[in-house]
């Protein structure tokens, strides 16, 4: 069973046990957030969400909110059963599903950290992740998956780090001397590294399977909160709500 069918099965079990699937009051509403809503006013302007390459799709279930990053924004309204029945064949549909999973698990009290941090918190996160990596992994070589400039900058000061990103606009950029490499280099970078630090949005774009069951992996960000809880994956997102 692939990870998406496993997650679908687990969400279906939750709604069937609680008899949520047919109750009209249990409406899922999803919409993309504006950059200001999602991240506030951070100190730097090179986050993907600020340059229009990604949006946060937010889902609300019984007052509990879940979010997911996606490069395919859209709106959605329907029941939980409608979400469970979605074909998970695009980044948009996977984002609706993953954000909904986050919202449901938050409503059930199983997880927090489903709402993106704002303003200066991403910069604070950079120093926090340095301390976390030292405590849990020592002095590893790091494969960094995704473009999060505050984290890359902080980690590159302390560790050997190579980074790759799906967005071709980021490839060739340097962040504190770290070259953002193309996805064609991913296998080489993973072989080189001791630890993988990957964006949680890999669970939306479908690339997450590349980073599981190989080397120690730490996922950052709000997108992966629910899936990580259900699968026992390590996550880091201390300033989200």
C-alpha cells in the first residue's frame, strides 16, 4: 500500500468511527491564503510564498484549521467523504487532502503545529534547527530538500550542506554560499549526506517517497504534520501554531 492510500484509509477510519461523513454540518472549506495571511511580514523577501511560487491552502473542519503548501492553488468545498474520495493525482488534490487531514487530526487533539508561523519566526527557526541538529545528529553532512532560505543560511554556517529544489527559478542561486542544485542531483546529494532535512511539502508534490527508509530524515514545516503523526516521522516546526 502506498503512503497516500494508507493515509486515505486512516482518514476514512476516523470519519467512519465518528460518523462524520454524512453530517452536513461537517463541511470542509479550503482556500489559498494570501502571502500576508500566511507568513505576515518576515525580515527577508525571498521565501517562495512571497514571490508567488507557492501558496498555503487552508482547510477548516469544525473550527480546526489545517494548512498545506502547494504550487497548484484552488478552492474546494465539500464533506469529509468528498475529500476521502478525491483522486490524489495532482498537487492541488493532494494539498486539499493533506490540509484536511491536518485539520481533522487537530480537531481530534492529536496534533498541533498546523498553522504557519509569521513575521520574524522563520529567522528564529533557523537558529533553533541548528541546535536541534547538533543535539540529535552531531555534526552531519546535510542534504537539504526545498528552498527555505532562513534555514539554509543558519545551517550552512555550522554544517556541510548541499541543497536542491524543484523550482527552476531557485536553481543556481546561492544562499550564504550554498548553491541550490537541480533535482537531477538529488540522488548524488542523498548518497553524500548523513542526514536529510526535507520540506514537508514533499508529501503534497509526491516526492516524499524518495526520502523515506534511506537515511535519517527530518521534515520541516506545517504541511506534513498529520502524515508525520500517523507514520512516526520526525518533524521540526517549533514556531507554528
